[in-house]
C-alpha cells in the first residue's frame, strides 16, 4: 500500500544533529524542543526533519540547517554546537520515510517545506528549551480507497507539561557538566 499526503495547505511544519549525546561545554550553544509523535504503527511519515536557522545578528549569512529524526516516544530534539546568538527558525523540512510519497499543489517532491517564524536566543554553554513543540501524528485515512495513511505535523506553543517532561528527560539522558538548562 502506498502512503500519500495530499497537501492543500500547511499551517506550520516543523526541524547540528538532534537527540544525540550532547557535546562537552565549550562556549557553543544548544537548544531543545519538546516532541510529541503519535503513530498508528512504529513508523512516522518524516524520516528526518530539518530546521533552518537564520542569524538575526548576521542576516546576510546562509541559514544553518539542523536535523533530527522524529520518532514515537521521543521527548525532545536536541541541537548543539551552534554559535551563540539570536536566530529565527525560518523554515522546516520533512523528508519522507520509506514507503511514503508526497503529493503537493506544486507537484511531487522528495520533501515538504513549511515557512516558520520562531525566534530562539542562544547563550554560551546553555541549552535553551524552546517554548515551541514539534507535534505530529499518523492515522488511517478514512477516505482512502487503498488503505492509505495520513499525517500531520506542526509547530505549536508547547504546553508547560511538555517542556517540563522534555527538561526532565534531557537532564536524565545527557551529561550536563558545564551546561545550564533554561528558557
């Protein structure tokens, strides 16, 4: 069975590498965002999500691309080894998992982009917890004649319980010597 997303409008998709072991504190910055993935099976539609960070301090520079692999049960995505400063997350990109294909108004492509407008302020040796969460789900498409599956991904204001849970998981899973964690 082929899984297809027909994208008529996207409200907001959300994107160093993420959820890896945190690099030792060295004057660079990091940020994390809560993640909530719900699926009808073990697979999520995006095998990888990229976020594009545009420097507010140096807007002429190319955006920095950070990546993570969204998975069911994931509490947070962590991005480290970033130069401290103010950044706008200007775009997110979802790359399809095996077995998924995307159909959009602009024709087929090997990814889906969504414009974002999220500001993050990153400080040296600090993990900034975003107040924005990456939320996604897959479910059976009741209108599909071939047993297809649909999905939705978006960046939304994080509920306090999500950020608390993400911070607790971060503190229990990462070596934080030399790092502070906050908003």
